C-alpha cells in the first residue's frame, strides 16, 4: 500500500516541472491525482496518462489559480466527484527576469497574481472542505529566493516567494486547530524550464556551473528531489509538522554566508 493510498490531491501547475514530478509521485503512492493546468492541456493529459500507465489514478482540470471563480469551480468539481480533498499542493508559479528595477507592470502583476494570490485563492477554496472533515495537508512551493538567495533581475519573484513563506506560517496558525497541516518547500535551483526563464542561451552553461559550484553536493536539483519531500509532507509521517519552510537546495554555500 502506498503512502497516500485513498487520498485525493489537487496539484496546481502540474503539467510540467516540479508539479509534474509531484503528480507522478503521488500517483505512484496511491493518491487520486488532480493535475491542474492553465493552458497546457495536452501536456496535462500526458501526465495523467503517465500516472495511469503505472497503475495510478488521475485526471486533469483546467483552472486559473489567479482567478477565485475559476479556482472555486475546480474545487467544486473535485468535491462533487470524490466527496473530499485531502491534499492541496500550491505549485503554480511564474518568473520573469529583468534588469534591476526595470520590470514592466504586466510582468509584476502577473507574478503577484499567480505566485501570491494563487496560493490565497486555492487555500481559501479548499480550507472549508478540509475543516469539515477535520484534516488536510496544504503544501506550498516557495523558493530560496524568498530568503534572498536569488540572481539579479528576480527581485519581484523573490518578493512573491517571501510572501508565500509568510502565508504558510499564517495559514498554519489559523488552520492548525482544525487538524490541517500547512508547510512549504523552498527549492534551490532545479532543472526545469522555469529556472532558465530569461537567461540568454549563451549564458546557460555558466549559470548552471555557478549553481553547481554553489552546492555542497556539486549539482543542481531534479524535480524528483522536490517531489520526494512533498510526498513526505503529504503523508502521515509529517503529522506533527506545520508552519515549516523546508529548504531543499543541495546545501547552498551562499545560503550559509547570506551573500547574494
């Protein structure tokens, strides 16, 4: 029996990257997985098929986490079909890079809407259902950028992830008495499309080497590294943990020195 047997999990932004890895891992551990996506329908359906191919259970639902009505409709679909939702993974996130203080308004707004408001919208929608049954696991995907370990040009992104850290702690405080655990994972550099967003192709090699050298383990992360921690947080093994921000960054040396 898997660690998440009989559980129902919504994973936002699960059509690629870290979200995809979490969805597949939860499926392997027995969870009914709802693969949320915004635009990448074919990719989301592919993830569902991969889950099912390994004997897991999954389905995809389109919803814009930045829109409360869209999120409410997604949650309603899940509750109507399964009668509950045990796990919410707030993974959906976007990042734009820019020269210092040169973000355009639409990029700033988009990051705030998805990375911060998205967490609020999804938690607000699912919390009442978890309160009804007296239990639940909410896992937010943050970033080490939230504590200052980030490259130039990612100031607004870093601010949104700092907000996610604070929301994690405050939601944990407000929902703890209802038996709901709220924790976050702060990944370091992970091999996904997002981490290379805005980097010139000619600079990718140097960026990866810098990140590898900054790690005590001399490598960058894989999406599965984050999925493994998410699975632990979603399981009963983490029942006495809440309000925690778990750093998964391969031991960043610059984190220890607090240098940028």
